[in-house]
C-alpha cells in the first residue's frame, strides 16, 4: 500500500515511511483493516482522511523507571551520603534557575506586547480621529486590518514553516509529556524561540488570544533545557547536571517548569503547583511538590521584580502575574446566601457554552486536518482571521452608539471618541480596541452603568465565534484569556439584568462580581480544570471570599460540560491519536487480562548475542520495537529460555557505536569499560541504527548484555486483570511490562499502546485501531 494516509500531527514532520498499519483483532474477534476507507479516496489526494478511532504508533513512551543495570547500581553504591546531599542541592538550584528564566521570559513577552500594541493602537487611534471629522473612515479600517494581518503573518510564518509544534497553547503537548509520552521536538530550544516570538505577534496582531497558555509551554522548555546542563540544538555542553540526563529527572523538572509558567502567567504559585499535579505528573512525592512550589514562587518574584523596574517603581512587588485581574474590594465583594443558586445557574450556562465552543472547535479542527495542511494555507488562514477580527471589531465600534462619560480611571486605555460628544467615549471600543487582558480588567472593575446590555450581548456573541475560530490556527496562542473575556462579558450582562429587577436591597448586584463568576464559568466550561483553576482565580483576584462560589461554579460547569463533550485539551489530544493514559483503567475492563492485551510474539535477545542478529533486529522497520526481553538458555537442557532482563534499543545502539564486543575485549586488555556517562552523553537524541556502520567481520562477533541490561524488570503473570496491569504501569510510569508464565518464560510485552487502546465509548468498552501514521 504505497500511499498510506499521512495525518497532520503535532510534530507535522511525521515519518512518512510506507509501513502498513498493524491488523488488530477487535473485541468481537472480527478483523478489520484500518485503511480500507482510504482506498476509495485515492482519486482525491487533496483531502486527508481522518479517523479518530485510530491510535498512532508514532509516539514513544518516556522511561520514568530507572534502568537498574550493573553500571547504575555500581555508581549509586559508590556515591557517598554527601554526594546525594549535593545532588539534592543541585535539584533546588535547577528549580531556582527554572523560576528565574521563566519569569524573565514572561517579563520579555509582557513588555514587548505592551510596547508594540501601544504603538499599533496609537497609530490607528490617531488615524480614526483624523478621519472622523473629515469622513473616510474606511481608510482607518483598511489600516487596522492591514496592520493586524501583517503582524500575524510574521507569527504564522515562523510557526508554520520553522516549528509547527509551537502552534496553539502547548498545554495539550505538555500534558502528554507529563503523562509520559515523548512528543517529538516539544521541549527544544527552537520551539521556545518560535513560541515566544509567535505569541507576541499573535497578541499584538489583535487575534482573540491570550499569552498565558504559551507561558506554560515556555516554562516546560526552559526546564528541560536547564536541567540537562547543555543544549543539543546549539551543540554546547556545559558539563554540569550530568546526573539529570535521563527521563526520570527531566520529567520532574518539566513539571516544575510548567508550574512556573502558570505562576508567571497568573501570579498564582499555588495554582501552578496544583496545575502540574492535576494535569500532569503521574508520579508525585512531597519533596517534588516543595521544589515545584519553590520554582513557582521564584518565577512570580522574578517577574514582579523586573516589571517593577520597568514601571519605574523599583522594589514594589505587588503586581502579581501577566494577567492581573485587579483587587476586588469593599461592597463589591459581599455575596449573600440567596445568590449561590444564581452562581450555580451561571456555572451551568458556562458548561453549556463551553461544550458548544468545544464541539464547534472540534469540527473546525477536523476540517483543518483534512484541508488546511499546507504551511502556506495555514499562514493565509491566520491572516484572514486577523483581518476579519479587525473588520468585525471596527464594524461593532462604528455602529455602536453606547457613549459613556470619560472618567479619571481611563488613563491606561485607548478610549475612542468616534461619534460621541466631547468628554465621552465609545464603550464598545473599550472591549474591542484593547489587548484582551485590559478588556477583562475593565469588565471586572468599571463602574456599574459603564456598559450597555446590548453592547455586552453583541460583544459576547462575536467574540465567542472569533475565539473559537482562532484556537487551532498555526499561531502560538492560548485560550485562557479569550474564555475569561467571553465569560466576563456575559457575566456582567447577567449582573446588569439582575440589577434591573426592582428590589429593596441595593447590593443586588455589582456587575463586576458577576463578571468574575461568569469568567470562571466560561473558562471551566471550555478547559474543565477544577482544582487548579479555583486556586488560580482566587490568587489572581487576591480575594479568598470568592473561593466557594468559584469552586461551585467550576464544578457545575465541568459536570454540565462533560455530559456533552470532553474538555478542549482532551479533544485535541484525542484528535492527534496520542496514546494518553488517564488516571484509571476503563470502568468495565475487569474481564480483560494481561494475556488479551499484551503484544506477542515478543522479539527476545540472548544474554550473549551475535552482533549480526542485534543489528538485523534493530534495522527491521516493520517491528520498530524499543525494548527487548533478554533470555538465557539453561545449559545442557532443551527447555525454553528463561527471562533474565530487559534491554532498550537506545542502550543497544550505544553499545554498537562503542563496539563493545566480547572478542575485542579479550584481544585489547586496555579497552576502556563503558560507563554510564557514555549513555548520558548520547541522551536524548540517540543516533538511528542506519548511521552505525558494522563491518562483515564484526557481524560475527558476540556481545555480552549482562552488565547493561536491567536485570530486574517488572513482570506480571498472564492472568492479571487489566485494571491491575494499568495501575502498575501508570503509577510507576513504566515503558515496558513483561508478561511471563509460571516457568518465567516470556509470553508477551505490555506497552502504553496496548493499554491506551481500550476506552469507554458510547456503547461500553471500545478498542481503537493501531495505525503507523
């Protein structure tokens, strides 16, 4: 089958090897070829068929479990108590560095956006003011649309052509990484540079996006880089932190980086820790929590410190994160018992609107996967969205006659007068003619009566569709701020409508309070985070009073939304066919056992194996396995071989590269023994087997795997139930789990894909197809 379906994926540079998809028996025993649909599409090469019932074989697992071979154990046993103390100290140092660098990146993004957006809005504002008197506002519209498109074009070109994985918010990718999936190129330096430049372009270009999601990705990339003490992209090794060059340590640091990113974005250190806990890490301990909290605190502190210098108030550390909701004080804070049902109702509305947003975005993403998969098309789509956003905003401002008196609090915005009387401004313009963060703040804090209900209604409607269209473009952008903005707008509308009900109480409704609750409901309805989001909102508003209402609202939004469709990030993970493991095995999977889910037959290697056999096994493209059980034959008897260890593809490649053959070791007594350092230096980009040259004579040599294999791999008996296998695999963060029989002979191997295949669908337990694409 020559033209295998190529699916556009996060890495967008999927290996286009024409391997046919594996045929997997379905639960009812019938076999089905996942590519039968595709033959009928041969005549239409423009469309990329997409089937979400597939699970991609392209993604590898990370090894959270240490390879306990003889080299590792010798090194650990040689290390003194002081050595371990020094390692612990260096972990804290790395976390501090992660915090500082993440804070600096947040600071850079913030200042760049503020300066560039300021220039853009000043230019457009001057132009509009000139043409309001003279007529000819269409020129202003053109100027605004062209400026937006040009800026967004730069952001889209660097993403689409240089690093496609930097598109979007990066939260789904980081979720997958912390879940233990190796997403190609996700934590590279190039990704970070493109991410930061791209997010500045997309926010300044006036798209309906926020800069908070990308901060989380940026923090993760910083963490992955700093903790390794070198840059593989720049080919520079600083010879420090060499002990951390393995998946176990790196993944812990990446969770600290993600937390530092949340903390810099929202000024919410505790929210950051909870985000990493809720969304990511499958493996958690107290010291890790404490270190992550430290990284988060340092990142918020760094951001505040440098922003205070920038705002010429050196040492004033009171402005928290990139998004500052402002403080809620005085009467606007109080809420009564009878308002709690109202809050819960708002949560339900948020859940419904969030589910609608996710369903629309889901269909849009499928459309993009099928038709908009060329980089030039992606750039054109982004420019189109930018121009349409400017045109819609302009039209709304132009036809709005909602004039408000200009108060003393409008110094930091760009109020537009347009057709209003002198000393008044157009209130639709405060919502549209601004960066989204400032719009959120004005919705929370402007005086009651500063918005017309019609203005808010129209704004909610247009911004909802604009934000939905924008998420998933080939630009770096988050969905947090647009969600908050949509929610704040309809929440404030809700508050205004309540206040119009005649009642004795004057406190009925400060619209700002309802704007906050609406914002929480909308964001919860779209992304479905509960714990971390409550804390982030409480920390960002600087007020614990709203803890309970926000929690109730988020719970309601999640329950209502989950009834219809999953959260936005989960949808995008599923659309990429990633083998994501949730917290627990599917509820009805107790009747499946390890024998039914394992992959077999297994390619095993002998403890002393011929080099030719190893090279052929690794070069076999049809299997492409990454772990090989090592077996030993009982000498003098003809019974089958017993399991004695497990060795990884990456280890075998390093052994072949250094030519660790038994014959050579005998002939050259001076031959240096291979150390763990050799494996760490090759990590994380091990060379492919094709790049290693083995001569014909060397193929006849033997290789002894005894001191390099993991001699104590985890094994389970064949009769183990699926939930038990799942729990062991997920909690220990394994990559391979060997299934052995009573005689300790290998009968199968369980990997991530075998477990992720089973999920609860509408008709009970379903099994996904495995495909090479």
